[in-house]
C-alpha cells in the first residue's frame, strides 16, 4: 500500500509516517530527527555513488524501516553496483569518524555518532535485503560461478537474518519498549527465510 508520486519517481508506504511518529513518541523529537538525519546521510551516499557512475534512478521507495533507491543493475558494472551498495554505509562511517573526536562533548552528538555507526554496521551485514547482501553478491559473482555465488549468498543471508533477529530480541528484552524490538525480530525472521 503506497502513495505514488510518478513525477518524483517516489513511492511512500502508508505505514511509513505512523512508524516515524511511533519513533518520535518512543525516542523523543531530537533523537528521532538525528536518526532521520543519519538515514538521509546514508541514502545521500548511495545517490552520490549513483551519480558518480552515471546510473539513473528508477524510483525511491520510503518504507517504515527505511528507504530503498531502485536503479537498473544492467546499466552498470558489478564493480559500480558494489560501490553503490557500499556508499551508504561509507557515508555513515565518514560521519562517525568526523564526529567521534567531539562525541562525548554533547549527548546529542554522541547519539548522532552512534546512529551513524549503527546504520553502517546494520547495512553492511550480508542479509539480502540490506546493502551488505548486495555487496557480498557483487564480490562473490566476480569470484564464483553464478549458481554457487547465489547459493552462498542465500546461506549467508539466512545467517545474517537470524543474527539480526537474535540481536533485536536481546535488545528488546533489555529495553523499556520490548514489543517494538520483538516485532522487528519477527519481520526479520519472516523476510530472511522466505
């Protein structure tokens, strides 16, 4: 269920706004905006890499769990696809390194630094739904036969989904809002093993 804006090449999931409002309620206004800023920085990294490799954007999807920038893989090399997949986490890692020397001077700068680190870590995990899965696929397709690369990617992706589900469950059990993290775990498990 999306609201579609064809002229902008944009689709917005109808649950994205309620998810952001829930984040505002659970985390507070400034932390939610800092998290949104880190996410926008991440997507900006992808856009910059697409522009560097002259890859046209087909569409941008905004979902409750983040954004997805769709482009035609056939218009770029596997190397370019790998760099595009890495660029989001690369932008977050750059922000982390730039903010790190001053992070302890402000709780909000510390939160922004940690948010960038978390987004980089999360997106580099080799789950097929994340940038790390795309990056792993690009790397393996250069070194293995296509069928073998696909088998390895599927196996590693399932392990990454299981790791994320365990991580979110553990965080949820220690959190003041365990239902939020347990729902994330359920979604990860459901999508990771399909």
